[in-house]
C-alpha cells in the first residue's frame, strides 16, 4: 500500500528527479515507511510506501533482472501466491516476496493480459524500456484512485490530485464542467475531477503511452448475464463460501490487522469470517459513537457493535467523540482532494485515526449494499407499486399531505416523515428518475437556478451510467440490477471508496474491502434480483447466508449509514460557520452562485420545510475547498478562521471572509 506518481514527456525531454520527489513529499502520509523512484530519460515513476507485505524486501520501484521492466504499485494483489507459483513454473525468478512483483513478471509473461488475472485493489505504473512504453491501470471497481493530467507535452499521474499540482505550469483551477455534477450528486464522478486539467482514470481502465500516442481502454466490465437456473439454497451456500474465502484471502499481512465494526450486517459478516480464520487469536475491532443529545444518539451504533464483538470474542475498542468539526473540515478536505457531501468522510477519518494506534491494516464492510441490495432506494419500485394501486383520490390526498410534512433526518419521527415525503413524491416517476430523486443532493433544476449565467449544468453522469447499464424497466430491463450497476459505476467508486481510501490513508492505514472481492462481484452480478431484494426485505440472500452466524437483532436491525448528525450540527454548533461561509457577500465574492438561491436553501432547512443537510454541506465544503486549493490558504490558517466564526457572538470571522 502506498501512493504512486510519475510522468512521461512526449517530446522526449528528461524527467527531473527533484520534481518526482516534490510530488511524493505532498503525499508522504500515504507512505511514511519508504520512497523510491526510477527515471529512464523522458519517463519517471515513483512511490511512497506503507510497508504491509515483505517488510524488508518490498522496496519499490521493482525491476526485472535485466532492468527492462520496472513497476510501482499501490494496493494489494490477494491472489499473488497463486500467480507467483504459476509464473515460477514458467521459469520466472523472483527477487522479493512482494505481491507487486507478481504484476511485473506477469506482464513479462502475458503482456497486458496479466491485469484481468489480478484479484485485488490496486493502481500501478509499469515502464517497458524495450518498447519505451508506459502503462498505468486501475482495479476493477475503483478501490484505489488514480488522477491523470495530460496537456500535449506530457502525461502525469498520481494517486492523489495534489501531487499533480506540483507540476510546473499546472495550478489549481475550478473545473466548471464538473461543477454541475458535483452540486447535483455531492461528489464528482470519473472521468472528471473538480480541478481543471486533471481527470480521474475510471475503474477497470488501462492507459498506455507509446510512440508519443496515448491510448485508453476498459479491461473489465460487470457481467449482465443472470443465472436463472440455480436454486435459492445453492445461492445461499455460494454467497457464504465466497464471502468467507474473500475475507480469508484479505487477512494476509505481515503487520497487525483489525476490522471496523458498526454492528451492521456487512461489517458484522466480515468480523464473523475473520474470527473463523484468526488462528485462535482475537480479532481487533474498532467502533465509533458520538457524544451529545438525541441527534447524536441516532448515529450511535456502539451497542450493536459491542454485541457482535462479544459474540465473536474480539479485542474490542470503542471511541466516543464530540469532534471539532470546524477544525477538522479544512484538514480533511485537503486530504480528500475534492469536496464531498457524504459526512462518512468525517467518521471514517476519526475511526481510522483511532485504529491506527494499534494496526496498519483494517478490513471494512463497504460494498455489501451495492452488491446485494442494501439501500432503501432499492425498495422504491416495491413501494411505488403499492402506492399506485391506491385509488386516485387517495394518491392525491397522500401527495398533498406529504408535501406539507416537515423534514429532518436527526429526529426519528421527522426522519420517517422525510422518507415518506421522498417515496410518495417519486412514486409515479419512471424508475430512472425515481432513483435520481433519491440520490441527488440538489435537483438539476435547482442547480441550474443556483449557477450564475445562463449555462445549464451540461454534464449528466447519472444519465450516462443508466445508458451503459442496459435497457430501462419499461423496455423489458431489470430495474434493480440496473440500479445496482449505476451505483457501482458512480457512487461506489467516486464517493464511498474514494473517501474510504483518502481518509484511511490520511493516517497511513490500509483499508481493505473484502465484500468487493472479484469473485463476490461476479457472483452478485449473476444473481437474480428477486433474491437480492424480496418484497420489502433488503439483502435477502446475504441475510439467509448469514443466518447461522449472526443473530436476528443484527441481521434485521434498521439500517443506519456510517455518517454524522450533520443536519443537527448545521442548525447548532456549525450554524455560525455555515452562515459565514455562505453569507451573501461571500457568495458574491466567489462568483459562482446566486446568493438569493443560497439564502433560500438555508431558510428552508432552518424552518424544516426540507432537509437541506446535503445541499448545504455541498456548498459549505466547496467554499472550504476553494479557500484551500483555489485561494492557496493553509488548512491550519483556515481552521483558525472557522473557529473565529464559530465563537459565540463573534462576527469577526464573517467580516474577515467578506473583506
């Protein structure tokens, strides 16, 4: 696990070692244990290493004995032992015990065909000196990020965008083409980033530079073939066995390892499997809760985590926090590279920081919802069918009543009203638009009214993802599998996995996601949707597979996301900061949005006419990010300013910002 970076000059001019060092220095948190670089004339590749496997011999870059092939790799290849044995049988001699060296010899044996043989999370750069060819690539589902800059003279890459900002002539500028998507979804989906001139390499993509030409192609796609022959009982066995094997493979480590534990189905399944493969040693588990009132208690999952920990005899660690969100935001958004509206980035950082005191590797349950149908939005079709079966007068009355309901996610009753409003408002929509209404932060109409000028938000990543996912349900398509495919093409890699990587690596912690193992991906893709979501039951087959292992109160508890009570904080502790950062004078100074629309969003949220948590966080985080990257402020200086804003009775911060 590390961070990689490098560049190739298309005009043949030499690469500077000092520049590679500067690119690595800004991402030293990803690899505090080691660093290295390899320069061959106009191409240079480099890395920062967090030592996990082959601690003594795994230094990178790694080259073949003849020096013709050299690689840097970020991540883990879980089937490296099997591939190593196959390559040794072909006569390849290994210098190290590193999993990354398998990719090097695999390329020598099979060329680009080595990549589909890999089961792991990775991005890599390989220099083929014979062909004067640079090959970079990313894993199937996008667990590890990779950013690319190309301008006709050079192509550069890095695991974090901030490393590319060290390139001469490349400065941080807002990518207005991606701004609409960010406001709409709360994150920027690949291939775009919020930096002008910097793109994300999409998951399962290879990019080659050879003879001055750049070529990019996708090396893997999720299968759309559904297995309608296998019975439910056999699916249950397959899921149980495949999940167990995925966890076993991902427990390989030469350093201490642990697991995040929320007490939800996914993290509990991972911990249960780890306990079976722990060799008699207790598994270390880590959970987080929040101090405070009723809103904080809604996000407190510690009793569930404690229950699972006791069940499997783990060495359990808990942290109860009242985080200094004001001080954390600038630091965490610097690490994120791009702003994001998912408050799980705060929780993930805090629990990662806590776990890093004991372990260097952590296993997470991320991905189970997307594979097996775990989100409430997957029930949209089910409830829409029930709603549309009502008489017209009853539907009209319910819609009128729902429109008047207050909405807030940090009170049980108001949260139920919020969900009811969403389901009823979307009941008569087509499946694609119903899904959009659930996942959007702001509607595209609101985004268009928010942006200054007469340019509507041009790019629509969701529409692209739906087009790639196959026919719509009214054309004979499979509604649920379509939604799962869209999630795996958008929110999973560019929201959940991105924040998981950036926040864990911010504290030099490697986070593995066994529920996104290659074999589980293939298995889930082939499973009929009726087995994933059955009636109103989410994760039907997964829960069946776990029934012998987990108790009912864990398997069937109400779902709660791994987030924070941000909506409540925005009305209380963070209210002065929100008003300061989004004050009309500040909005005018930034020059992106209509201040009247911003003020209306804030007023609707404060009056509980709508739950504007995500929308306001999207705008607030964008302003913090802009101050960091576009204005060149340091995270510590900006944190001081935000603390001034938050001070009771202080208007100084607002005045300073608006000046």
